[in-house]
């Protein structure tokens, strides 16, 4: 798994192009303020270690959110960080599981529609813990 985490003053998205035919239809966009945005690339090998990958993802997101003094987390599929891709079904389920675990830990969670390219608006500050990368 590859995880690029960016703290953002404002993050807005609108689904633009559907890239996975089986993805749920999505028209509406969304917005989050003062949020940690996780740009997440789920790799093929993550399916073999699914519980480990899920737990590491949750722990890293929670850690980075605390470092940036926020309880808001956005989960965004970003399959541009590696050549290895998991199946869309596995990645989508992983996102749903991670969202549920974060909500159970009292985080506000927003998930961008899976299987789309999105129009994005980003406002991110420039300090060291505002941008973090993890590979596991």
C-alpha cells in the first residue's frame, strides 16, 4: 500500500469521469475543511495481508490526523503511486472497513466516490507534518 497524507485547510471534490463500470453512480461532490486527506493506492499484494494493511492504514491516518490536530479524515482512492493495483472490489471494501473503524474511533470521515476521476480543489499549508508518505 502507498499512502500520501496531506493536511488541507480545504478539500473539495466532484466526480467527473467514471473509471470502473461497476462503481456506484455518483453525481454529488463534497467538501471538507481542516482535514487530513489520505491519497491511498491499494496494491495487489495488500489482498494477501488484508487485516495487516487495513490496520496499518487506520493507524497511520489516526497518527497523522493527531499530528495535524484534526479529527476529520478524507479517504480518496489514488491509484497513481505504484504499478501494482488490487482488484477494485478489494480496494472498495478496504475503504469501507477503514471508514467504519475510524468512525468507531470518533473521527469524522468522508470518502470520495470510488471508481471515478474527480475534479479537485485543494488548499494545503506548507509545513513538515502537512505532507507525509508511507509505504507498507
